[in-house]
């Protein structure tokens, strides 16, 4: 019996590597002026793209287990399959957006103040 190599399919080889634009340039939402142009816009969490920068983050055993549990919950209950990096980037993006929106009332401010 000859062994056969299994190669990735076309969907894996030709998957999109850049996120789709959130709003079409000619839509009315794109033409609306931003309410608060003084604050810098917080970027949306990136998906499966080539990233230019890398940081190292250390987790305790409990934090890493909680991250893995969250990943499994997303997969099991919501059908969302993501890697740990994307999950962390999304959480950071959500925290930064809330900080920009809520300021001193943001949950991240309360948590960091203790």
C-alpha cells in the first residue's frame, strides 16, 4: 500500500490574508464626518495577516488556561475558530476602544487602578 501525502486544498492556499474593508468608500456612512476627530481612531483587531511587529506576553498558568477555555468556548458554543494571538488582539482592541469611549469609567481603568 503506497502512502499518499495530503496537501492543503485551494481554500487553505488561497484564503484572504487581509481584512475586508469595514465600509465601502461610496456608502453614506463613509461620507459622514466623524464626531470627535481630535481622538485617534483605535484600530480594529487584525485577522490572519502578516504582522509587522511582535511582542512577548507572559501568562500565569491560570491565565493561559482561561485563555484556552475561552478559545474552546468560542469554538464549541459559537462556531468561531481563532488562534490565541487573534483572540488576544481582539481583546486588546476592545479594551482600547472602551478606554477611548468611556475614559475614566472604562473597565480597564478600574482594573489597573486596583
